[in-house]
């Protein structure tokens, strides 16, 4: 049963309104900044009300028309780059992790657990430690300024390999045997 306490309701609503204001304020400031020109945003206090440059700024952002004699990268191009990278990384991670986990679980070869632990230990290696060596490898392979240079270093995934391994370990021996009998 819910009790109706006016003071508690008032305090609860005040806290919720404060939370919404904290979340909405940066969004509002971003919108207002998108409606003013560069000069107005660089001087004095940040304006509170929207300006009149919204459509010009939107055109400049999406189509890349910068100041006189300049060119900026349009947002649609950056979104396309992000989509291509995400698809390449996701597809590569799934393919490599699935195959490596399958090999570790179902193939009996020497040192297979050593290989698994070598993969698993890389989870403890932070990205910051790998940035410079990864850049050097990508540069030496001539893959700078390309999709391959951005995606190939990120494809190997110890987390995905571990997850696929755990899933493969849950498949029962009876199910594997029946799949083999069916010709799989």
C-alpha cells in the first residue's frame, strides 16, 4: 500500500526536477550554441536564448561549408566512417573469436589451454599500454589513414573469445554426438 504524504511527495518531485534540470541543461546549452555564430559564442557570457543562425550552422555542419576559403569534414562523412568501422570491427571480432573459441573447445591439440590462457591474460592488459606498439605496427605495415589501419588492431577480442568458449562448453556431449550422427 502506498501512503500519500504531501511533504514526501514534494521532496521527491523536487529531487526529480533537479535531476532533470541537471541532465537537460547541457542539452539546452548545446542547442543554444548551435543557434549562434562563432563570434557570439566566443565573447562574454554564454547566451541563454536561441539565436538566428541555426539553419546556417546546420548547413555548415552537415555539408562542410566552412568559413571563406576553408573546408571542414561534413558530419555525414564522419557518420559513414563510423558505420564502416563498426561493421568491420564487429564482423571481424565475431569471426575470429568464434573460430578461436571453437578450436580451443573442440579440437584436441597440444598446449590448447596455454593458448587459451595467453588469450585470456590479454584482458588484463589495458588499452593505454598497447597504443604506441599498435601504432608502430600499423605504420610499419603501411596502413595509416585507412580503414584497415583503424579496424585490424581492434578486431582481436579476448572477451568475445572467452564468451564464445563459455557458450561452447555448455553444449552437451549428447547434443554433439547427435549432430555428428546427423552429418553435421
